[in-house]
């Protein structure tokens, strides 16, 4: 089954009323924490939960992530405001020329 999520810029995106409600709360949090940007999606979610804007459910977390992603692609939320903590640096493999060289790497 192909992935139907939109990719790339979405300048014509028109969010639904519930999405706008969440995005207004997100923008309020980003404005309140502007001196501490960028924030992670998880941090943003817990602030929204403590503000009463979202329930502490996996469903609400996933929806918020989708909304924020689309809002970023639509230019509504600055890309630099959200930090992506999922990228893990993996060291590049070191080539060796044989068994003695393998143990020194």
C-alpha cells in the first residue's frame, strides 16, 4: 500500500478546524518558549498536555506530529523551531587490510 502522506512543500494546505485549534496551541507554546528554541516534538507535546490542549495518549501525540509536520511544510511553523532528536550518528566503518590491521583499528 503506497504512503499517501504529502511530501515536499505544501503552500496550499488548508487545515481543518480541529487541526487549527491544535496549531494555535502549538504556536502559543513556541512563542512562549522562543528563548529556548528549538524544542523537540516530545517536549512540545508535554507542554500542550500540561496546558490541557491535548490528552496524554499516543493518538494525540501522533496527530500533533502530523499537524506540526504539515504546518512546517506549509510555512506556518518555522523549520528551525523544532529539533529532530531521532537522528543518531553512526560511526563509519573502518576498513582493514587483514587480521593484524583489524585489531589495531
